[in-house]
C-alpha cells in the first residue's frame, strides 16, 4: 500500500502564497458545533482535534475558484489548542498544527480533476484522507 495523503481546504485569506519550501505554517481547525454551540470533550478540550500525525503529508486546497492544489506540507507538531484568539485565529478554530512546506505550486499545482477528486468534496469538507490513487497522483504532481 502506498502513502496516503490528507487534504485540507483553506480560505484564501488563511493561505500564505509566498511561502517557500522549508517554511513553517500553522494549520487551523474548527471546534465541532451542535445547535450553534461548541462541543467539548470529556477532558475539557474542544472537539474536532485533527487525527493527523507528525510526518504525514497534507495537500492544501485554497478555496479561490481555481480548483487547484496549491501546496504540499508535512505535519511537524502534534495538534494543540491555541489560547490566543485574534482575526487570524478565531476562538471557534482552536486547534493549531505546525506544518512544513514541502513544495508550493500556487499557479501550476495539480487540479482536483487531475487527482481524481470531485470538486464538491473540497467545498464540503475541511480535511479528509485522499484515497490511495488520489494520493499517488497528488504526490507525483508535487514531485514526491
């Protein structure tokens, strides 16, 4: 079995287009909501903790209408709850994970069609695993 890649959808305002390989970036994740209220785990932490692990690869899809994967990153820290909320890190997006840019391909990255991903998937989900064929297509397009 080949390597499986995560896919993470970002809003354009949360994506640093000028990031170079090796640069660190923070991936934010929301708390799960029910009836308009944040869901809290039994241990007091917010729900929605990402299950990715250090070393796993994540392809970033930027919701800008181009339907193109813009970057490939690798997870370099465990997800943590951020205690600071500001315009770039709202309180309802408490989970923060540091990732390292492996390759940035904003203008010439693979399209969702190239990878065999239905574009509605990236519109509905914040993060998920690609299947093996999709993962292999994305990794090859990014040179891995």
